[in-house]
């Protein structure tokens, strides 16, 4: 668990809201179940042994950028490269190989060897991209629990959108076999703002937390009998106190925060879907949150808020008081 400073987390408003309601109505305070960790699936596809470009072939392509690229990759740095750097190398190899092939005799052995290596790497790009999703902490942590919720004034939204658009563009180019058009530098540059802000991780955690808290609050109010709070023909003092709690915490704090989360998800969830939905590394739980045809994360957030407000509409109609 991450240790936090003195700033209050947004979910504290939800907890105070439920606590005040239960105290006022002398009803047992409900408890929200902790969120479960979302796992990813380790890529299992076995790669064929890489086609090696030997010293003899390297000597024959000394005029090509590919010569330098392979030599650098064969040193220690290349052997211990991160998943992102490995993907970048595969793309750089494909692009440099094509340029190099244009300068070689098509009948030569080196031309055949480089062509075979290029084609092999082309077919394996999706595997390397999935390795990035699974292995790079900036991406895999998207689904992990964190001790820090998204604040009411978060930084990094636009930078996160830009970073994810870079990655979804690369993924699309890989899928459509347009690797010559990929800007491989975008792989590493996209990870930097994801690491700096951790916006995705905090947003998904906050949305899941708010859904859970909404559901708990709805179960609590549904256990109440409205007519007991404002008996017909008697004073409505208790009803007014309850209404003030709803107004102060739910309408003025919780609802605006959830609307903010929904706004972020309206933009980011389509990008999450492009990156993660039905991918080899995505578990059923992750897919469920992103399914465009089902009860995904954004839909759950909106539905849980709507369901909670339904009880309050009945409350105000029965008690004949105004929420404002």
C-alpha cells in the first residue's frame, strides 16, 4: 500500500456520506468490499529462433544502416533490452532491412538472409507488442490497485491521451502490416508520461471504487422505509436532515467527481479498448471492463449513479420536500 500525505482522497466523501446517513437514521453502517486485483495473462506464444545475420553477412552490408543496428543490438545492451526496446529494435530492423535490400543483388545469399529475417520479425511484431503491454510497468500497472485515487484536479490527462494515441497507432500499423510507417521512437516516448502521471491506473481505480461505493450506498438506502423517515402528518425534521446530507455530500461532492471521471473515460475508454480488449494478455476481468457491447467500466459508473438517485427521487416525492 502506498503511503499518502494529508490530502483527503475523493472516496472519503462517499464514506462520510454513508456514515452520516447511518448515524442519523440509527441504522447499521454498511461496509464496502475491497476491490480485487485485476490480473494480466502472460504471453505464451513461442517464438521461432531468430534468423541470425552473421559476421560474413554484416561485412557485406557495411554500407547499410542495418549493419550498425545489428551490431549495437548484439552487444550487452541489446541482450538485456526492455520489452519496449525489443519492440523498437524489431521495427527498426524491418525498416532498415527494406532500405538495405534496395541496394543489394536480389540473387545474393545476404539478400535472401535479410529478407527472411525481415519477414520473420514482421510476423512476430504482435507478440512483441503484447510483451510491451504485459512487461512494461507503465502499461501493466494500468490494471493494478494503487493507494492513490485520481484527485479532483489531476494533472496529465492530455499527455496521457497523446501517449495512448501513439500506442494505438503503432498497434494498428502492426495489425495492418504498415510497419514501414511506424515511428519507433513513439514507443519509448509514450511510456514517459504514463510513468510520470500514472493517470490511467488512478482513473480506473477511482472509477471501480466509485462504482463499488455507489452500489453499497444504494443497497443501504434500499433497506430503508421512506415512510419511516417522514411519517405522514408528522414533522419532517429527520427527513430534512437526511436531505441535507444527500445535498452536502452526494450532490455537491460525489456526483461532480463521478461526472469528472465519466468525462475522462468518455475519451480514454475507447483507447483502452483499442489497446487491451480481447488481446492475448487481457484477462476476462479486464475484457469485461472494456467490452463495448456490455456493461463496461463507463456504463457501470453511470448506471450505479443513476440507480442510487432513483431512491432519492422516491424519497423527495414521498416526503414532499425539495433537495435544494
